[in-house]
C-alpha cells in the first residue's frame, strides 16, 4: 500500500526529524519527503501503517498534512 500526503514541511531538518519519528512508529515502511514538489509530498509505502495515525503524528508536531487522492 502507498499513501501520499500534502504537507507544509519546508526545511530538510524538519523532514529529517519527522522521518525519524515516523520510522520509529512504522519501522517496516518506506517513508520519504519530496520537498521539491509544490505540495511538499510525504510518501509512505508499506503493508502495516495507518494513514490516520501518520496524520496525527505530523499534526502533533505542528505541521499541516492532508491525504491526497
């Protein structure tokens, strides 16, 4: 399963921090940011993650996140 999210993460340091946190929660998933994209994409690929939990984690860190269709 692959989910793609729009975020407002702007800095690589912010992305690295979120990647570390998300990787702890979802160690079996492949997670990356595309900060060059206008939507500051967060992409997660795996078989055992919950999109709602990802959104909750990112939101709790003060960032906007929205699931893209």
